[in-house]
């Protein structure tokens, strides 16, 4: 994909007309005075970083359980890498970098301990009560569960940041308000009844670049971690012609390079190729659609920041490689089974005796909750746990805790 270099931004030019203008934000659910030193989107980013939810990401699984080694990505380091890619894309496309970064930083707040394994287990336990969805849980955290401010629950983000959080992967409803790809999680519907996030439109360009940055980051760092763990080898990477080409290029230029440097040279080329592909596609789509405002982006009827067909195929091949050799590796599946058991056991224990949740803020008035309310309350508590806390708590409550090594 060819990039129009004359149209690139380097942080030193005005925002594009289709960017979200922080000074024209739709505001916050609870009105607040503007900051003297920060734009509304800069305040969003700062509030996100200062949450307890953000800090907990450091002990939540990305792919490998934290005690597997200090150098594997956690949910926090993954989030930081996504934010870096999102800012790069936003800068090049002359978008608001702070909004793109904020959406990237908050996008994984709702993940349970033990990654998608924990989410699947909690979704199964919550099946009778609307299920569990990490994206909806992220919204609950920033609009309800964070308790930091005297005048409101949550952190009172701008409409644009919340819209990006909820819709960064595309519209959730069609024009008739029917769910796209399934039922819209009830927590999202409940919030939108108070603060309409336009569930039937696409998100802003800032949210779109945050979404594709997520794909770029984990496609790259999961390969890196896979090689470090031994579940992947350079021979296995040959299964993807794109990766084989990168390895050939590095070997040709740096013969005899040590493995750690060799891996990094592959990864940096992969990120560059994917980022430049997205920029070229987005520029082409923006020329075709010619949006003159952020709302015209939302109503474009298509995602504008995406991979080209060729890169989308590479993306598919990389995901297939990762699923086969890592995500569905028999050794990993044994660990996943144990992690799911921990989440399931803890949920059942808290439903049977809610007082086990202990902290006053979690047990206050719990005896007055209806079954569905209690289940959601337990899910909130459990989803907020780190891997370490969930594992240690299970050891305190049960005679046997699965080995996650």
C-alpha cells in the first residue's frame, strides 16, 4: 500500500477536519469545569492512567501466566504497546493523539484474571444473568466501579472516549437497533439509556486506529513471546510467507546475528509493515469518503482504518499460526483448564457466601441484592482480580489449587 507522504502528520500540523476536536467534545455525563492546562481528551488519558484498574493490568495475563517469567507481556505491557502504535497512527493521520491513546489505554480494563480463559469461565457462570463481556466490563469500570471522586462514580470520561471504548471494533447495533453479531451486552444498553453513545454508527478515526493497533501489537508480541517460550521456532514462522520474507531479509543483511537481536529485527519490520499498510489504506479511504467532520466518519458506513486485503490475509495467517502452536498447544490448554477452574470455584464460593468478598465496599448491603444483582456484583469483584490475587485467594479457600505452570 502506497503512502502519500505529503499528507502525513508529524505532530506539528493542525488536526485533520475528520479528527475529533477536543474543544468540541460532546462533554461528560456529569458536567465539570474545563482544565486550565489540559484538553478534555488529555484529562481522560490521565484519569485512565491513575485508576486502580490500570494498575491491576500489570498482574493480568496476556498469553503466558505471569509466573512463567518476567519478560513475557502482561496485559499492562500489551496495553502500553497498543497505545504506542495508536499514537503513531493518529499522528500520521493528523488525528487527536490523546484520544487515540486514551482509548488504547482503557480498552482492556474489563479483562478477568487469566485472560480470555477467565472471561470464558465467567461468561459461562453468568449465562443466566446476561453473560459476561470484557468490553462491557470496561465500561462498567470507568462509569461505575472506580470510586475516586466525591461527586460521581467512575471517572467521568468524555463522550468520545466512552464511544471509542464501546465501539472501537465497529457498530453494535443496526439502524433498527438490533444487535450486530449477537445481543448487545446489557451493561452497555443500560449506560446508553442515560448517555447515548450512538451504537449504530462506527466510531471515530481515533478509536479505529486504537482497534487496529491492538491487532498489530499482539500479532507481533505474541510471536516474540512464543519464540521466548519455545512454543514457536523460526522454522514454524516459515509457515507464513510474509514472516519468512522478513527472516530472509534480516539474515541477508546481518548474517550470524544472535537470536535475541534477530527476533527484534523481525518484529520491528513486522510492526513497520503493518503500520504503514494501515496508514496507506486509511489515506485512500479518507480520500474516497472525504469526511469533513468526525461525525461524517461515524456515518461513513465502513471502517476506514484497516488492513489492505493483502495484509488482512497475512494477519489471518499469523493468527492461524499463533492459535495452532500457542493458544491451542496441549500444554497451554492444561494451564487454561486449571485457570478456568480457579475462576469457576471462586464464583461459586462467593455466590454461596458473599461475605467472603470481605472488603466493606463489596459486602455492604449485599443481603438486599436480588440473585441477578448478586451475580453481577460477584462478577465485578472477580473480574477485577489479578492472576496473583485470584490464585492466592483460591489457595486460601480450597484444599487444592490447580498448578498453573
